[in-house]
């Protein structure tokens, strides 16, 4: 057989082998990447499958490697569309251990090479559980690293119309701003550091103040209707004030005149006022020296002779019976108010009945009417005090120096 015949024979055998492989595996022919490649990671016995929800798979394809810490530990076995995102299925070696909250990102193997899927523990979050067969990494823990095309595109923006062209202008303006102000800037930096440190120490108070402002805003928000009513009522009140502007102005002017007058009066009578206050000082000192005695006496003034603190003990019950005899005869009034005085007997006795006093001329004409104190033939003796009439029902007690109260004359 010629060499050409042997080549066709090998090609036919390869085609039959591929056909048998597709028939046995039941796979759809979408190119060589749709056929599981021998020798790839994640195909040995005991491997487990994990699905990843990716927002964008970029140029990731089936049979792409899966890496952990830049070590290939599995392969991508399928990519399909699930709603508005892609669902990537990967097969991992049995010894791969990752937390249940692991993250997945698409990275580029080399600058111009193919892409791979990178699995890693979460950053800044405590690892939880263990990743196992059938788990799904959700969309919020999946993403992609920037590609070479994206990096070059961003760099072209910076070089062609971005901030790189303005670096020279920024440097020149900074030099102009700091020129001649080195000492001021040097003093400013420690003060700025102290300010930032003080703000950091007062972080709790600042947060509390912001919380208080938030509560105040909530309270004000709850009083929206009240504030609206108040704002609606302010314009009529302002109109009233505008209408009374002249009266208010006149009142303020009059108050100013009154202040001037009061000031002038005080200035002119200042010496007299000081003298009066100086004279009043001893009296106030004595009043202050009485302490609580004066106030205690004033409480007795309206309830004399019963002290106010015992006034509620005088009468028990809701009412009280009182029997009183009032004697307003001339004799009783004379005995009570004129006894021992020069006018004694003018209301009672003969002079009271006549309504006038006896004349001294009559006493001189009639010797019998001359008082015994002026007659030489009569020996004078010590006058005896007249016995006062008695009050019925009371014990008869003679108090030295005081006239005895008598019975009323009816």
C-alpha cells in the first residue's frame, strides 16, 4: 500500500473514532472545545462539581482551567445562559478545599494568553463552612479582573485626554502656591494633624450629635402638619404687626423718653436716694435680727388669742353653739373703761343720769356737799376701794391692782 493510501486510512479511522465518541457520549458538536480533553484537571475519580453565576464570561470557554492560588485544580465543563447572567459549571479535584463563601473571578493567564477561572477565599470576611458538590457561588461573589483590552483602553484615555496632560499644570500651580509660604505650610501640617487627631478622639460625640440631628429631623418630619399650619398663620400675624408699626414705633419712642426721664431723676436724686437707703439700713438690720419672730407674730395677729397652729383644735365638728351677753349700759361702760381715770363716774351714777358734771360752785356754797377731804373737822382715813359688782356663776376672786368685774346691769 502506498503512503497516500495509508494516510487516507488513518484519517478514516480518526473520523470513525470521533463519530463513535460523539455517539457514546451524546455530546453536541460545537467545535473541539465541546469535547472533554484527556489529561485535564477535575476529571479523575472523586471530583466534584460546582456552579458559578457570572455576570459576564468575557472570552472564557469550555475546558478553560480553574485555579486556586495560581495552581490548576479543575476545569470548566459547561457554560450556559441562565436568565440575565451566565451559569458556569466547573469540575474540581477531590483534594480541593475551599470555604462555602468562596469567590470566583475570571482572570487572564498571560498578557496575550487565554483566560482562566480563579477561586479564592473571601477578602475581609471570615470563611464559613466548606465548598461541596452541587454548591452554587452566587452572583454577588463573582466577577472578572480587568482584561488587557480594558487596561489599554483606560491608558489611552489618560494619555490622550485624561489627567496625565495636566500633571505639568498641577505641579506648576502647586509650586506657585507654596513658593514663599514654606514656614506657614510647615506650621499648618502639625496643626492639621492635631485637628484630625482631635476629630478622631471625638468620633463618638460626633456620631452622637449626628444621631441627635437625625432624631430631631424625624421629630420635625412628624410635625409637618403643625409646621405647615404655623407657616400659614405667620403671614396674617406679620400683617397685624405691619398695621401696628406706627403704634409700636410710638411705644418705643415713649419708652426711650421714659428712660431718659428716669435716668435724669435718678441722677438728680441720687444723693437723697443714697441717704434714704443709708437711713433705712439700721431698720432693715433690726428687722433681719428678729429672724422668724416677726413672721410668727403675724400669724397670730388674725387669730388672737388663739395661735394659728392650734386653731383647728378649738372647735371640733361641723358647728359650735355660742351664748354671749353684751352689756352696753353706761354704768358698765364707765366701770370698764373709765375706772381709775379722771372721768370716772361721768357715764354712771347721778352725773350719768343728768348728762352733765356737777359744778364746783355748788360744792363751795353748801358745806354738806363739800368733799370730806377738804373739811378740817373730819378725820381723814384711808379710802377703801368700792366692792365691784359680782358676775353670777363665776368664783369671786380678787386680783390685786385690778377692779373686779361685776354683774351686768339690766
